[in-house]
């Protein structure tokens, strides 16, 4: 298994990121503390519905505090401010995956790509302003269907 990470190739004003995701893991407090590094990176959080289908709940970056702390915070219903997310965290099995990155600007570009792909009607994230075109390829050993 390849270690989770993010690579980048620049071609003029275009950037090509490849995300090598960690294995998808059930979001349990002690597992996160034991398995997730305290480094910066991006993560996705999913919840499982009654038909065992995974739905994206959250995609975000963790910089200060690192992936472990951010994932612990985002998976704890007692720390969640949003009532609908709190209800999901309390009643559904949740799963996460992550990819470390030490570049805040790279993470911003990737989140911009994801937010414009997953939520095209909303302007959730800004890109770094370094590139006119941003491309993201995902590599995962798990069988998730992404856009």
C-alpha cells in the first residue's frame, strides 16, 4: 500500500495534483488518535446510510493542530455546532480518509477544486491564485465513486 500523500506537477499556468488517499477507516475516537498523524493535510468525512451507501459529509484541510486533532473534532457530535451534522454524527457510522500535505496553498487549490466540483452553486473555498487551471486526480485503494 502506498503511503497517503499529495503530489503536484506544474505546466505553465496549470497544476496537476494527485491525491493518494489513506485507506477509508471507521471514525472512532481511539482509532483516529492511534492511526492519524498530527500533520497538516486534507481529509474527507463520510456517513453511511441505512442502505450502507457512503455520503460525503465534510471535506476540509487541517493545518494548525493537524489531521488527528481536526478529525477528532469533526467526528465528535458534542463538538459539532451544526445541528444536522451533529445528528448524523450521533446516529450514523462515519468513515474518513486523509492525505498529508505541508503546503497550505496546495490544500487551498485542492479544496477549491473539490468545492467547485461537489458544490458548484456555492463559493466555499478560494484557490491560491497561483494557477489558472487546477486538476485533481484521486488514487485510493477503496472503491469510492468520486466526481
